[in-house]
C-alpha cells in the first residue's frame, strides 16, 4: 500500500489519524528515510481532499512521536529513529547498539590521568584530589553522533597494570576491555537521569544546534563484589536517544 492510496471509507478512525498512520507506515518501510521531506500540508490536502487542519493534525502527531521535525520554510523532515534504552538493563554502549541493529563506533578525544573532582572521589570512594584514569569519547550509531561519555575508573584497577589506550577504546567497548584485560565485570549500577540545555562544546561534538535539549545520565557502576569501578557522565542527543521504564502495580 502506498501512502497516497485512497483512504477506506468504512474506517471509523478520524481522517487525520488514518493519514498519520499511512505516513508512519511509509517511514517504517523506508519510503521516506532520515533527511527526506514528507509531503506538504497542501499535497496531503490535494491527495485526500481534506482540510488544512486535518493534514496539520496528522503531521503534528508524527512530530509528537519523534518521527519528523517540522521547520518553517523546509517542511516536515524525517529524523533518524530514536534508540530506546531500558533503564533496568545494564549494557555497554557497543553491546546495546549492536543488539538494536546499529553499528557502534567510538572516537576517543582523551585518555589519561586527571585529578578527580569531588563527585568522582565520593562515587569511587577514594581520597580527595586523587589521580584517576579518565576517558572522553564520542559515541556513534551508524556513524552519526548520538552521545558523549566521560568516564573515570577506580585507581585500584591500574596499580600494577596499564590503562587502556585511545586505540583500545576506539576499537570497542570499555566494559568488554575491562572484562578481557582485567577480569572485571560490571554487574550493577546506580544511575540518575536529567534533562538539560546543551553547552556549546558539547553541541559541537553532538552536532546539534545551540540550546538544544540533551539527556544527561550520571552512572556509578560496580563489579560482582560490589566495589565501585566506574563513574561516568553521559550526554545523549534527545532527538536520537530516550530511556524507557516499565512499571507494575
């Protein structure tokens, strides 16, 4: 079925809902891909013989669902699908992206020892002003920026061993490296998630406009013995990433 086939007269659903459903299905099939412009309100009016209010309502629904971004003078632009991250699952970025059918990659901006800020010393339970290994990495899905991770690791990991290099971290997951090279497996984490306005340097990394919304996750991960191993601050593009939680009563 094409998006512009006649609507069934017998359907009890409102016209705007049926039109939105048609366009949603066309996006899902790949008829309209990320960056493509959907038919205009005028074109929808012409095809289905509906009012401007009806066509606008159908496009408004797709925008609310995060499928399109509407821009004055440019139309309704299809956006890349969001990644849904269950908040009750603990997966490394690479593992999570592969499971969802994306190709993960990392661009390491920095690796080295730095003086730990207070929130890090408190989280990792180390002395004030301790030097800790830090990495700063741009996270990509199918070569498109989706997040930025700043990670600090417990000094106990590297008392008699070297930390990962930039090349190590570019090649794959930090969690996989820790498991393979140090025999450390993350088994639990405590995470706080908040919304914020992106700072200028982060906007450049994530390739989003200034003053865009971002999701910030602050995560403390522990190993099987309950010891704090990693404290991380992650920025995610709000238009590409979201967290979901299922609750039961």
